[in-house]
């Protein structure tokens, strides 16, 4: 701060705010001594108006500086957007009103920062601010966050709140949250993602919702989705909590990463949807996780390990052997992380960002990044292996036809009994009740394809 002018009893000061000033609300206080050495006390004047400092993506010295003007307009200024959903081969969009310039959005961000008791030094860094806001968008840690998640196919379960599919923007959510000062019911991933995008854009951090199709939920952090079956081919449900979501929405935030060794700045994955406790804080949050580090398979802070699995985990099927141990009988290396999508800059169309998260499937670079020096558990090949594909029927009321391919791995001396089980499942991969079981016999000579309808 320096004096600009002093005339006729009026003194003008210029205050310089550095690019790493702690974000938040400020007030100006002026203390005027009434005598030398404050011997007669002082007069204090306080400006009742608040000044709020934000991150500045237009400032080259700011840690969230985004050099491309069109991207700044999209990821900071655009108040509406699209969030992709569905399946990787049949998508639809949720239109979302971010409303980041509404007063309620700024009030909410300041409230969240204060509620989390984020200190001044931490407020200088978009890393810590982003992690704080992602924590405060969900309430699963009991910290009076903005939203409660609920995944149910029963509409009655949402009777004491609002169904996640009824939300179309963040303003109504934040208004209810701030008026009641308690979590809003209910949200699922796209609601968490849309709301987190709002608060990040409000504080000046470029951000965008991103959808990962066939998204892996790796509960034990081993970069694999493990399914276990007993000797009767019945899934052992309590053996693993891993699952595959049809789609999952998180947010990308733009910032530098001076805390990491390497060129890991740029887009960072941040997720407010409660899934697993972060090993870095024991709270329900993911990120910011450097997307470049995810692509390289680096287990860096924050929560890269979880994101690596979300976009690139192998799926492994374990079958119980006669001695009680388990053998891997089937492995799928290319089914996780399909068509990772976000809204294109300046257009209401899809931009595919899969290549940002992983190298081409099956390439040496992709395999090396996923394995990261880990051992590769070999499969025990049976006489026949199978793969299934939906060949027709995608709409309600239509019959589903599945083509099942049988691959012969070794000479067969007898017929093979084949059982196909069809079960309902939520989009988050939670298995429901069985709807049909079909049994067939592959007899010699074995045909290449069998079909279950």
C-alpha cells in the first residue's frame, strides 16, 4: 500500500493485491491516531462494504491462469452447459444452469470456506480451495455440506426431498441450502458435478463437468474390478465391493500443481460424489488429481489412484477352486473408461477427452501406465471362454437378444453345460434381482455362437 496523494486533509492510498492473495471477503479499516504515539487514543473507521477477492484466470501470474480466451469464456463465463449421461453407445444430456454469477452462489462459496475453517495460507492455493469446496458440496462427512446423495429406484425414497432427476441447475439447490443451513435432499453424480462446477466458477477457477462411461468403482484401490464366484457359479457379493457404473460425472478444474514433481498442471479431476474415503484426508472427496499423472499411471496426491482405476481398470473374474482358493478365469482390459465426454467450447456438442486420461487401449504405454510395476495375475484358461454382446433391443418393451461367442481354448472330450443369468442392475453397478436364467448344452461339434433371448 502506498500514498497516491495528500491534499486538503484527504489522503488517497493505492492497495496492491498480489496474485496469491487469499481468496475470500475483506473489509477496510482505517486507524487514525489522535496524538503522537497514540497518547490520546485513535479513531477507527470501518467500511461496511465487503470486497471479495477471487482467483483470476485472466492474470498470467495467477495459479489458475487459462491462456485461451475462448476456453475462459466457456469455463468461467458460460452460465449454462450440458452434462452427458446414459451408456457409452446410447448417450443423452442433462442441461444445467450453473448460475455462477448469482449472489447466492458467491454467498454459498464464502460460507463453505468459512465452515471448513480454511486458513489464509490455504486460501492462496486453488488446490486446497478446490478440495475444500468438493468436500462441502456433499454432506457424507457430516460437515453440513450442501447435498445428500441417494441412489434408489424407488420414488418413495425421495418423498422427503427432491428426486435427483428433478434438478436442472444449481441456483435452487444453493438457495435452499443457504436458507435452511442444512443439506439439501437429494443428489446423484451429475447433480454433485453441476453444483461443484458452479462453486468453482464462482470463485474464479475454470471448471467443467466430465462424464466417464463404464466408470470403475475400485473399492480396494488395486486398479482392478474383481468379481468372485463360488463353485456353483454364484456371485459372492460380500467378497468385493467393486462395481462398474454405466456413467459417472466428476469435474475438471484448471490450475498449476507446484506441489508435484513434474509437469502435472492443467486439468485436474475433482469429485464431490461420495464414493470412498480419500486416504489423504479420510473424507469423501477425490482430487484435485492431475489428469496427466492419471494418464502416466502415477499415484500422486490427491487420489490419483482412484481415478486411474475409474478410467482404466481391468475387470477380473475369480472362480473358487476345489481347495477354496480362487483362480482368475477371465480378464477384460478394454471395457472400462469409454468416451469420456464434456461440452465442446462454444458449441452444444460433445468433446471426447478420453485420450487425456489414458493412452490408446492395448498399447504398451497404456499397459505400462496401468500396471505401474505391479505383478500381472495370469488367467487359468478353461476349455471354453465366452463373451456376450447385446445384438438387439434397447428400448423399454423390446425383447433383448444377446449374442454369446464361445471360444475353444483346448480339445474338448465332452459336452459343456452353459448357464446364462440375467439380473437387474442400477447404473452404479449394484446388482438387483434375477430376471431370467437360461441353460444350454454345447455338444460336439461345438458351434461358434449360441444365443439367449
